[in-house]
C-alpha cells in the first residue's frame, strides 16, 4: 500500500471512528472470541458507568446479573451469535454502581476475510427510560469498520452535512434494499414517502439534530422496491475537533412487525369490547322481552274473556279491538327483541330464495308505493338455503322499507341474489362454505362510517321520532346469526346502501309436487280434563286458568315448579300439565324431567317466549309460544289429542 492509499484508508477509518463515537444513545463495543472487551465507546461509558481503562480487558459477563451468570447466559449468548449469526434479547443488566437497567442487546459475530472469527460486535440499548440506546464503540481502525459492517439488524450509515449518504452498512442494505453502489452519493430524502418529502421532513430532521443534538422519531419509510416499512430513526450530528458539523450518524430500525402486532391487538380488543357489549344488551333485551310477553299474554287473554261478556255495545267492542291491536303490536315488538337476542323460535326449512321473493313481490310493491319500483336480479339457477321462510320474508320486507325511507323523493330498489363461497376467516361470523347472498340495494342517502358501525345496535335509529323502533336491523342481524348466516352492510354517504343477507346453502329441496297430507280426523276433546297450570307470574297463571275454565276444563294453579311437584307427590292426579319454562329455582324442562319419573305418560305443554330450549326433554312435549290466546291454547291441546292416545286419569 503506497502512502496515498494508506492516507485514504486512515481517513476512511477516522470517519468510521467519528461515526461510531458520535453515537451516544447506544453502547457499541467489541469482544474478542472469548468475550473479553477489546474497546469501549462513550455511549457504553455513559450508561454503564465504566471508563475504557476500567473495562477493556475484562469479561463482558460482569454486565450480567448474578442469576444470569449462574445460568450461563453470557456464554450461551456468544454461542448463539456464533452458530446462528445473531443473538438478540431483552433483559436486566448491571451498571458499575450496581444499579440494574433493562437493556435490548444484539450480538453479531465478526469474521475475517479468511473466515476466522475475530470477535463479536455488541450493541446495547438502554430501554429503562425508553430512549434510543447509544451505538458508540471505540475500537481499532479496522475493527470499527468491521463492527459497523457486521450489524444487520440496524441500518447504520453516515450523511454529509447536506444529507447525502456517505457510508452504508449491511444492515442498511438488508432493511432498505440498496447496495452501497446504489445509494452512496444520493440524498437520504429518497427513503421518505412523497408526502413527507413535500412536507420537508428530511430537512426538519437534520435541522433538529443540528440544533438540539439529536433527532428521534418513528415514521413510514420506503424501500428500494417501493414497499413501505415502519422505521424507528435516530439522527445524531457528527462534530469535528473544532465543533464544526461534518455530517450525521443515522441509525434506523425496521419496527413494522411490532406496529402490525399492536394494530392487530387493538382490533382484537375492540372486537372483544363490541362482542361483550352486544352480548350484555342481548341478555337484557331477552329478559325484558320475556317479561313483556307475560304482561301481553295477561292483557290478550283478559280481552278475549272480556269480549265474551260484552255484547251489543259497538263502542265497547271498538275499545276492546283497539286494546287487542295494541297488545298484538307489542307482541310483534317482543318478537323483534327476541330476534335480536337470538331467543325466538325458528322453523328452518329449505327455501327457494327467488321463489320466495317473487311470491311476495306484490306485497313489497304495495308497501313501498309506485315511486319506488322494485327490480329483481336472479341467476337462472340458484341453490336453496336453510332458513325460516316467514322470518326471512319479514327481514326482506324490513330491509325494503329501510331502502324506501332512505329515498324520500323516490327511486328504484334492487333485490338481487347470487351464490358465493366463503373461505376461512373471509367474513367475520361466517363459517367456511357455500352461501346465497340476498341483497337489497338502494341509491339513497347512505350512511357514514360512524352510523354504519352502529346500524345493528338495538334501539339505534336515524329516523325521526315515532318513525322507527331501532330494532329492525338488530332483529335481522340476530335472525341471520340464528340461521348460521350473517347480515353485511355496505354504505357510502350520497351513494346508497347495500344490505346483504348471507344464508347457508342446503342440498335438500322441498318437492312442490307433493300434496300436503290432510289433517288427521279431529277427536272430540273431553270436557272434564284436569289441568295443572304452572307459572311464576301470577297474572299469567290466573289468565291461563281462566281461558281453560272457559273451555270447560278443571284447573289447578301452581306458582312454582316446586309447588307443582309437591302436588304430584301428594297423590294429586292430572290429565294435562301446562308449564312455563323460565321460572326461578327450577325451570320448566327440569320440572318435566321430574314429572316424567312420576307420571311418564302425562301429556305436557311447555309455554315459553324463548326459542332456544333443550331438545332432549322435549321429544314428546308440545311447545306453545308466548304470548298466546285461547285459540292457540286450544290448538296446542288438539295437537296433543291427535298425536297421543289420551286416556284421562
């Protein structure tokens, strides 16, 4: 090497020394192959407390806690770095004064050109105060260059005073994708996004580093291939012997994975919160609907009996009719509430969606009016779905009315359907499989993101006072989930809304050619049957008994399952048991199990407003939905007559 070449090499080594020595927030130093400290930088001295004279020549294990030394962690760290190419860990380390600090440590092996292990480059960051750790390590001229070039988890490079890249390590190449030949001489602003360059972020970073002695931030940066990554950046000024600015030391770390993990955690927390909130509202709504059903049943049955006692008075009859209509509207409201709470009883069966929609097209058009024409868009063939046809019709009518209300000046409404496949985790709430997507599409006012997020919440409505209960979409949402499907809403303000009902496909089809079997021949029901009525609500049990007595039955009342069971144990005999489900202490299905042990052949009617009931006990039990009137009660008794050999006791 001639004199000029030696001068160039010395200058380059001086630059590397200045680069590393300028970093004060990272401890960067080198170990020999046995773990002996061979050089020491100002950053290491700043937060570990040792001067170079005190630590050079000492084994690096003295920085570890006694328990880590006892577990052999220092030796294991060097072994992992040597065999796997890197060791990285966070843990407790010890300062000279005995204080502990939490450190992020990276150890990289340093290899000579002939493959010989020269030692290890060690970078330690003090995370105790969440500050960027120092990366300054004094080493010999050649060792400084090898150290910086061997670090692959950090981009460490130097800028000239104008911001042009003057050096480039392997970590920078790995993270950003540029080779030294690609990037040296280019301005570092090319790593920034277009919007950050236009906002002057590169110049601002250098200005803050120059004026305040350091710049640290996180932001989006751009790789050579154009992809973006989240970067943690530290920029330190490099000063000459006379204090003049000769460039900047820049350390960049890719923290994209950490940001992604935090984002996914935030989304999971939000989803959990929303699920818990909706579950709590569902429980409350179901309970309120159950109690409301009992009140409506008392009102309806009382009106039925009262009507028998009033005749010839038209004004009184109108009042009774009005009261009945109000109670029936209340019953419809409880069904919506139970649908949201997913507690109404469904009758799933194979349904031809195009046939169902065409069958109710006239009803839809009359409901919506002439200013909202309906267009149907169905493929030539479409698989059948498994759904409750009546509930599906109600949901479709509700969605169509919502579409109409979003277009007060008129407009066309499209009802379309098509088959779609769902892969694993494609749509939240849907299991993988085949579905029919039934969509109601309007071009109305649409919803913003905040409104769309709350659209299926119970009692949330954007309609005026008295124009909506806020239960329509929540009912459809609950109904769809009960049918193993999902309600999916898409909406843009000013461009309308698309409401999609995803329903699972079934391979079973109803044979339209089959003529329904005629109802069985009616059996004259005996008029002296002894009936036990069990319900914890005094209004319900009193009115049920009154309806039965009006039909000619002998009725015994019980206010709890325990009281009813005591009557059987005392030897009382009954021909029919009518019991509520939701009762304190012992529910109806539990009472049925115990009664079966005493009177296995006793006919039983289970009355409940809930649809989700245990199936094992109900194989030979007739279910009666609340609220019911005298006609529904008589029909349930006739059903028992036609299905069982009834021998009164």
